[in-house]
C-alpha cells in the first residue's frame, strides 16, 4: 500500500505528481514529498513500529518509496548513547549522543538519505546514480550503489580529505575531482544530471533523498521512549538534516505519538557559517560565504536549504552557534576522552557549539539534551596537525617497564612523562 501523494513546492504550494520533478515550475522553489497521513494513522502506530527490524525502513510508510527498498537494510537505528562522564563534565543532567559514527555501511548520517534516494530513483527509472560531495555522501553513494549493483559517478572538490575519498574508491565508482569548492561542484552536477539523465541523489533526486533525514528524528523520539528531547543540536551544511528532523518531530506530534516541544539548534564552523550569521544578524536570507575551515564535510558556503533551517530554528525557539577550528579539535578530543566516540569535525563542531550554548545559558542544563554526532573521525585523521604520540617506547622486558613505571610515580602531579 502506498502512502505517497505527490510533491509540493515549499515556497508557493503548487502540487506535482511524485515523478522526476525537483524544482517548482511556477516559482523555482524546491519540492518536497506529501503523504496521506490519515491513511498512515489508520494503519500504523508505535507498537507496530517497535516490532519491526531495527533499520531506517521501520518507518517506511513515512518515506517516499512505493515498492520494496533496494538497499539500507542495515542502515539507521544507530545508538542514542546516554552520556555520563561528558554530562558530568559539562554540568548537565540528561545528555544523549545520537551516534552516527557507527551507521552502516559508510559511518555517517548519509547512510539514511542515500538508500531512500536510490530506492525511489530506481522506481523512477534511473539506472546510473551520482552525487556532488565533500566526502561522506560520496562514501554512502559508492557503498549503497555497490550493494544495489548500480553504476556510480562521484564528483568531489579536489582538496577532499584523502581518507574519505579512499572509502569511496574501494567500492570502484568513477570519481571526478574538480577544481573549486563544493558549490562549484554542485553547479556542474545539476547540468550533468540534466544532460545525461543520471540520478544525482542530492540534486534531481533531492525531494526524495532529503526524506531519509527524517529517520534520525523518528529514532530519537522512539529511543527516548516516544518523547521529544527538550533540546537538539545538529550540524548544518547544505541544510538537509535540520528541517527534516523538525518535520519528523512534527509528523509524530500530528499523528499523536509524541507530545512536547523541542528547541532545535544549528551548529556551523566559524570558517563557513552563513546560516548562523543570518540567525545572529536577524536576517531572512543567506549571504553565501567562501569556506575556510577544516570541517570540510559541512563547508558549504551557499546552502540550498539554508532558508528553511532559519525558519525551523526560529519556529522551535532554538538558536545557532559557530565554532573555530581549534574549538572543533578540542571538542573531538573531549568527546573521545569522556565517551570513547571518535567523531569527524562535523561532530566536533556540534559539541563545541553545544558547550557555547550552555555557557550562554540558552540551554537549560536540567533538561533533556541530544547532540547529533554525524560522522566517524577515522575518515578525517589528517585534520590533526601532528600525529598523536605514545607515552614511551620500551623493550619488552618487565624490569625495564617497572623501572620506567616507578619513575613516573615519583614525578610531581602534572609533570610530563
């Protein structure tokens, strides 16, 4: 049974069939999916969902795929980690980490959006899939295309982190590196998709692709016992994730499955923070920026859905903050030291912004806080200027270790090893 009604323009409300359209012909606004919520409510409830397999397709009635999905069977339903040591360090009562560093198979939240785009794209007749990417999306498209058996083309900025592109290359896609930043890459991809008829997941399949981001919101609510957190902090790049998580919370509220209200906060790197600066300056538009930050996965200077991030943050009563590169690196190390989770700079940005929001007293430390950790740090080791050093190198001999160890115990507190 299909619950998909069609597409609707987010700007003017013009309706379209659920086909290959992705831009409104009346106002050139973006399109998004509409559903038959009355039918969904009559066939679905939290009890049914809780009995399904723990992947993103447990919410399939609220996703834009009419038949059987073709990939993503082990994607999603990532841990919502109750933080103890980090919470104590920050002085907060109830802190959770939505840990996308273990998402399958490419270790980031992009493993949510790509299976939805590929499954719907296949239904629409696309046979070659592609994307414009700063790293994580390329990994996910390459991996899921490999699982589904589709030809794959990836278009990336030439300065992408080596570890991230290696994770894509191992799946044997065609990779084209372009001179310029992500926005330059994205513009070319729009032309290529139109010329060759390829399915670019984040361009001509964007209305369907972005729906996959809702599953993070669904999971957070379900994993909290079918309730919304008081505060949610999300990293923001092109603006796909935050508005869709907000929509997920609204859908669950409208269906009568959760109650309450969540304040949503936008986190960006200071070297590329067009949305946060618009929030701080009380603007209703986005001034594009040229990215200058080590947080390359969120370094999108002209975010496609930036306006909708502004709207949802303001509607929820949230705010936005930015973090310097040094603050991002400090937050990455803090998260690993306190919780054993190694995140990429996007996750470091989110945690660093959270710390600032707590210091500004914008977030009540006595309320429920969720921080989204959206990607794995093992793909971005090169952001650290020097490799981490071991404490000592010794011959494998107990006497030698004992002498070194006893010497360490004799050192005053805080002395270097």
